C-alpha cells in the first residue's frame, strides 16, 4: 500500500484546506525595498514635515509632503482601476491646546480606503506618521528629515497599498498618513473621532512608528526582532458601575491581559511566525515605550483595538535630535541610518496581517464558557456569517501566546474533554473557507 503525504494540508469533511495561503507568500515577495528607499528619500527631501511647518511651498514643509502622499495614493488607485477612495481628513487645532500648539493649525491626515467586497464597513487600518521634529518640539523651521521617525512608517503604508491593492478582500483596508503625532497625537484623535461619526466597524489599527533601525544605542544590531506594543484592556466605558462590574469579572474569571488590542497583537505575532518564521516578533505588554505614546493610543481611547509595530533597538542619537556632530557622534534622524531590508520585512509583517484579517470572517460577538468544577471546558458562541468553521484556542495562564487549538466544523458549541477550565485561558475564532481566521474573542459570558 502506498501512502500519499501532503505537507501543510488538513482534511476536513472531505474538503482540503491549506494551512497556509500562497497569496500571503506572494505579498511578502512583492514588497519592494527600492520603493521604500525612494519614498523615504522623497519624504526626507521636504526638509521638515513639522506639523506647523510651511503648507504653501511646493518643495518644503508638511503641506508639500501631504500633497505628494495624496498623489501617490491616487497613482496607486489608477493602477488598480480606481480601487482606492483617497481624501484629506482635516482637524482644526487651536493655539494653546497644549504647549506644542503655538499657532492655530489644520492637522491634515491623508486617507486611502480599499473597499471590501463583502464587508465594506469593516476596516483594518495601517498608519504611518507624516510629521517630523528636532530637539525643540516647537521648532517648525529647522531641518527635520525624520527618515526613520517616521518616513519609514509612512513609506510602509504606501508600499502596502501598492501591493495589496492588486488583490480583492472581503473586508476593507485603510492606509493612512497621520499628522500631528509629535504635537500631541492629534491626527489619530481626529481620525478616531471621524471613524466613530461615520460608524466605521474597525477590526484594528496597526500603527507603524520607526520601522527602519537595526543598530541600537544599547550596542545591539538585530535585523529580525521587532516589538508589538499593546495595552491589556481597551475600553471607552465611563460608567463607574459598569467598570466595577468588569473589574469584578476579571478578578474571578481572568481577562486582565486579554483585551482587544492584546488579541490583535497576538494575531500579528501568529501571522508573522506562520509566514515569516525567520522573524522574531516580541510581544510587549505595555501601551508603548515607558512613559511614551504613539498614534494607536487615541484609537484605544475610543475603544478600538490598536497596536504599535516598531523596531526592537532604538538609537536615541537619531531620534528627535537637531542635526549636529558632538564628541564624534552624528546626531539626527537622517537617511543613511535607515536599514531598508529591515524596513521591507516590517512592511511585509503589516501587509500579511492586513491581508489575513481582510480575508477572514467577522469574529464571534458572544463567546460563553462553562465547566466550573468539571473535568472538561465547554465553549459556546454565536454563528458567524461566512464562517466555514471555528477554532477554539487555549493557553497556559502564564503564556503570552495562544499555544493550543482545536478546529471544529459548523457548530456553535463544543466541549474540550479533559481540559480543566481552571488551568487555561480560552478563546474562539471564526475560520473562512480558505483557512483565514478572525481575531480571537475571549469569553464574555459565563455558562452555568
């Protein structure tokens, strides 16, 4: 008898599902290092992109930069039969809003929307920051090239749009350049408010801020490790009684490290390890760097899942610095410090995460769990339109990642025999016909 071995194939109910999707590998291959290099150089050549810098000049300042970004998105749209809706989203910030707003300023975001074929109002967002700064955050005239911080993130969003716009997805994708980050996260605040006003259903936000440096001030050179920052619980709830109720539930049932942003971080981690195993994603259980913040925070504040993707080893001599040389050290965020092969890898991380999420059905909205004082854990969830099946995940309570799983077909409840509920955390995802998964949903009700 001969046996046929099919690597990376699982048989479910007489239908063969690939564990991986060739399309995702193709997306990785199609990210262009040359395009990233050209885009970062173009952004650097605007001299400064400070939020309060020149908006009239055709060659210098944030006005010229955002017009160029918009024109690039429009060119990308022409190359995909006008598949992108490109527009400015503007927010007026008045002088004195904080110490870094010394004049009235229009904080202008550049938005490009690739509408989904089935769920046009469900969005996964990739953002980069347009603006830059030097040592004095209120100096809006000096050269502030902002090559790594954050021309790399902006170039990554443009390149992701070039590649992903050649495909069709069930869910929508938004590529955006956000302004006003260095002055107080005003671009993110404005877009989060705009999203709420327009009833956008946002799957999550991938904030890319500094994705091009591999040589850290700590002496480490590393072109494979990157950080994924996420806060444990994201909530826009303000009712004290509701907050107290949630806190009591977490005390008895867990979930203090299982908010929606944390699940988005784990999704990015898992997608990277599946399709780019040479990379080393580093989950950081914190909103951002110690005492600092990024453009995902305003979305978190609005109750939207958001994470920060960035290099693992920063070099502070090249970050928020006047261009100068002191004691043999060249200070300043200049072009020659950017490592473009690494920038390409992190752009690919974003692209494949968005492609996977954009290909997945919605997550279940209700996940119940039971099995108290029993030998088995019981899960129950609502049926999801477009889901071929579901996957139950579980992990040790001290593990940062979902380490065990069980796929089930078209059912809405399942018992994990012999898995004691006390010893693990659990979650459920919906799975598409071609194997793409939604974000994990942590149980949100108890089955007695």
